[in-house]
C-alpha cells in the first residue's frame, strides 16, 4: 500500500508545484489585467481566412443554417468580385451546435488555431454572451447578425441586426400613432430578450399613457401555458398584443388565437421574432394581416434586394425565402470587406479604427456603421403578413435610425437598469 | 441491460478484480499507469499542446471527473446515474455565482441583471471564497444524500432509479431557465474576469487552471481506486450483484449505495466548478438531459466497471467529438449515438473489456452458443495484467 501511495503523493506535490509556479497576472484594482494578446492573422498568401460559426445541429440549426447560406453566398460573390484587398476569402466553418459552450470553444479555436481575420455568426443572446469574453480576450472580431435586446456595445463585436431603438421603439410608435393603441398586452418567451424588451415597453407606456393590461411569459420551447395566456389576452380587451414569443410557442399561440376567434382586425398582434422563415410553420392563414417589426422583408423594393433575392434563389432553390437575420448576415460580410478596404489592413485594431462611417447599399437599404457603439444605422419597417406568406411593408421610418443600444437619447428610458461595462 | 451478465460482462467483472492473482504484477502495472498519467498530464500535454488545445483538454478533464464518479456509482454500484447534470450544474452555478460577484463592477451587481430586481439573498452566501468552495462540495453532497436516502431506502432501483435521476436533471434545467431575473435564465452566467484574484484572460493563469484540473482528476481516480479495493468496495460490488442477498446478510444496502452516490455527486460538482472558469460560461444547456447522457457515453464506451475505463472513455469521446465536428459539421451527433448503441449492444463492458472478450472467444469458441443472460459455468481466467491497464495508452 505504501508503495502505491508514494507516487500518488509525488504526483500531487508535482501538481501543486506546477500550479503554484504557473500563476500569472493578478487582477488589479480596476478589474483590468495586464495580459496581452497578439494577433496571428496570416495575410502572407493569396487568401485570407474568415470563420463562419453557426449552429448546424441542435434546436437552433433550422434558423442558423439559413444565415450560413447567406454568408456563403456573400463570400462567393466577394470572391468572384476579386476578394478583399486582392485576397480570396477562405471559409473556416464551425458548428455551434446550439450550445453556448460550443460557441465559446469554436470561437477560441477559430481565433487561436485558425487565426481567422473575423468571425461571422451567433444567433441566441446566450451564444453571443458566451463568445464575448473570447473575442475580447483574444482581440478578435465578431459580426453578429440578429436583432437583440441591446444594452451592450463591445469593441470586438459588430452588431448588424437591430438594437431596441431600431425595432421595439418604432413598433411602439406605430402601434400608438397609426393604430391608436391605448392598451397593450405583453406576451413573451421567458429569456433575456423579451424581459428586456418588456421593461423598455413598460417605460415607454408610462411616458405615453398607454396601459399595460397584462404581461405573461412562457418558458422557451414550452407550449403548456399558451391556452391560459390566450384566454387572458382575450378577456383583457387590450387594443393590441406585443408578442416577443420565440420558436415553437408561436405555433401554439397563433393556433389558439384563431381558435378563440381573435383576428388581426379584432385584436392585432405585433410580433418581433416572426420572419418569412417562420410563417409557413405557424400557418399563413393564422397570420394573415398580423403585424411584424423588422428592418428587412423579402418584398423590399430595391435593385439591391432584387439582386440578393435572385442570387439566393438561384443558389438555394426558387422557393427559398430571405429574412431579416439572413440579410443582416449577408450585409455584415460586405461591411467587413468595406472596413478592411478602408483600413487597407486585416489587423483588428486597424479595422476597428476604420469602421466608423463605413456604409453599404444593403438589400434593406443604405446602412452605416456607428464607430462608437459598433451597431449600424438602419431603417425600421413595420410589415403585415400577406396571403402568400410574405410580409408587405406598411410603414417605414423616415430614414435610417442611428443605433442607440443604451437608449441614452430617450429621457423616459433613464430609469432602466444598464450594464455599466458598456453603457 | 444492467442486471444481465453476458459473457463479456462476466469477463470484464473478473478482470476488474485483479488482486486475486499475481498481486505484484497488478500493483506494478497500476503504479506504472499512475506514472504514465502524471507524465502525460503534467509533462507531455503542456509541452506539446497549443494554448487552445490545452484549454480543450482542461475542459475534457472536467467532464472526465463526472465520468469517474459515474464509474463508481454505475460501474461498481450498479446505479445508472442518468442525471449527473444536476450535480455538475450545482457545482458550476455556485462557482459561477462566486466568480460573477468577484468580477462585478463597482455596483457589485452581476452583469446579467439589467432588467431591475434585487440580488436574491442566496447569492450573498457565495460571495466569500471560503463559503463558495464549501458550497460546491456541501450543497450537491447534501442533496445527493437526501435524494439517495429517500430513493434507496424505498428500494427504488434499476430503470426506475435511472428515470428518476434523469427527471431531476431535466427539472433542474427547467428551473434554471425560468429564473431569468435571479440566475440568468437560458443565457446562464458568463463574463467572468477573474478566478480567486487571477485574471482569466492571462494564458499563464489558464495553464494553472489546467494543472489544477489534472491534479484533481488524478486525485479522484486515486480515491476511487482506494474505495474499490477497500472492504467498502467489495460490499458495493456485492450490493450491485445481489442486493437482496447482501441485505439478508445484515448489511444496510441503502447506505452502501448512498455513499457511492454522494461521492459521484461531489465529483460531478467539482468537475462543474472547474468547468466554469475554464470554459467561461455555464447555462441550463450544460445541465439538462442531453449533457447528462453525454457524461454517460464516455463511461459506457471506456468500460464502466474498470478503474481507468471511464476516464479514458470520457476523454476519448470528448476529444473525438471536438475534432470530428471540426471535420464534419453536425456529423458527430450521429457518430456518438451509433457508438453508444454499438457498445451497449455488442460490448457491454466497454472498450476496456475488449481484450478480455477477445480472449474468452478464443479460448471458448462455443461461448456464442450459450443462451444470453446466463453466466458461463466456468469463466475463463484472465491474464494477470488487468485489461484496464492495457488500455492506458488509448
């Protein structure tokens, strides 16, 4: 027995010694550390690597695969057009597997092992939150293509989807001024985006004397509580419903909604997470006439969008639809190209410095990067679902809205909690 | 699947107790294995791997800690613990709460709390490093004790126990998802800046975390080793193979199982606690049913009844999963499922028993003709060197 214990003891002594000798920087009083990282982007050859990190398996794959397709389309177009700074884009693709830890792992791999110049992807807020420290610690660049709850502005992330003042607030303006809504019922999935959106809506409602007659949450991926919620919505007599439900819950919600006899005419629903992709799954007949708030629809009339939709359908089939996150992803790759060409360099610091004011004639309309908060100015569009399952624009903001992720420009939002790291 | 002793399983069980013959050969081989493990983990791996690969290895080591516990509870004790995500998650969330509090800005509020509402009182419990470390061991340990007592005293076992433990992990994940304002909901907890004062973005500190994980894992294997060769270990195996008989002989079989269950829970919690600073996030997706089954796959593949099988199997499965998904996106899920089915159907003792199975086939070609589920009348004598040691190079 002693013969056994000795080497084990030796092993532990060795481990303790190594662990003790391996201690690095301590955190100073400001919470900053002194550690440095050096970028390893390889630009010596005739190609440059970029990373595409989307969930190709798991629950989010149905949405994220479409984003991957539009990123691949954009990369192919850029390569056909001569690449970026004369270098062909080489795609390193990774599967985020719908799991935040896998996103963090693959992001680290893309930055440290593949030395990619930028990474494009992520969808859920949890995947972005998981990747954020990775990009900050390794000084990498992430282009995140989905509308989100705002209140964040990392130097290492470019947010090409809408922040709340480009989606939620225009939607509220529309409900208040165009539909004359005096009371709202809030229905959402129970996670950070609906919770934050509803906190903003409540503050807005106080300012404009709109009554919030109810606020209900359903756990993500669950449908059990939906019938009860729909009954409460119906008996509330609200002028309109603000819907932040995500995923499968929407299928159940709208089927119950029409079962109890509610329609877009009797009580309109404005949804912020239903795009062209989701419409067939929920059922066109149940959604016709209901409202959505985005920054892009497949039906947008512009030469850029016609070219985008035509190219997408040529690559992926004539019945393929394009949606807001897909367009934001497509746009993000072009924005990165324009930043790199303006900077004349692939280095992260140079790209960050050149980013402010970079614009692109996107399918959604012209977009411009805000150099301070790394979001982009974009036009808000309110749409209605038409009988073909596409969404027609019924209202648009006067022009591109400057991004304000921390809602600093709205006096009524002063009471909202903010993360002092970014806001 | 659990109770039936196929020829392969019988052979595996036989080699898992090498002490009976050739004690010195067995012990020397065991020592050699520890030495090899120490050289590989403390010498070769840090010298040869890049920072990224070392980080991945550290993550795999944390998962392997859960596997060591499952090896004891399932392999030696016959308890199919399908819900280790519960204990992994408890350890991880307690560590995450502590790291979040110590990484928080001047306001002292954790980063996820942007929508108002006050910090729940139970966060304060884990503000000090001492109570956080105590909580990581004590909270899952006590919960496992209570769960174990109530379940094993009522003689719940087999598939019923497995379903129960899986349900507890599922319920825990649902609970976490519903707690958006108190524990981060589906986003989980992330954005940790420091680990007990050491900056987490410093590569040197990340190496330190790796060494801690490697040391803890070897310690866990040593603990299980001692438990297996003690009187308690023999009793645990006896309860696994014939609980009624052990009870009839006057043993408190429920207590015997509870001890192994608690040890497995504490190991899972420690694995979870180290997982958090290494990976940088913990979310409900890491503690539910799917990860709980994931913990089990490595143990089954490596050989649950062997000492090193669970660790090696878990490391191999984690490694394969990570590298294969880099080659073929989304393909790994299918490979993993197929591998699990293959092992359960054809090699119930895991890859660790492959040598013993091959040997028994060679000696007794007629073994196939025996009806399944009936132990062979005279199990073949294994070689003195245990099969689990030989798989040490995998």
